């Protein structure tokens, strides 16, 4: 996964923000702006910055998958 890829939300869990659940239900493609590349961070805490409806948002890297 890299900046410029299109991703969709592949899963959600209890307690996720409503906007994350909405993105999962609609399967709306999102543009990746930046990916957490810190080698010292734990994989379960890695994130991606996405662009949605004119706003920068952050999602867990494990909750998205690349579609193109």
C-alpha cells in the first residue's frame, strides 16, 4: 500500500466511528495520502491517511484493502 492507491474499508468493529461504518457499508473508494512507515511502530497501530469529502481522515492500516 502506498500514497495514491485507492482503498476500501474491509472491516469494522464495535466502537468504530459512524463515518467508518458508513464507508464500510458503501464500499466507497478512498484515496490514500500517506502511510505510516515507522519501523518501530506495532503493526496493529499502523495507520493510513485518506481523503474523504474534502477532509483528511485516519484509519487503521489493517482495516483497509487496496482496490487499484
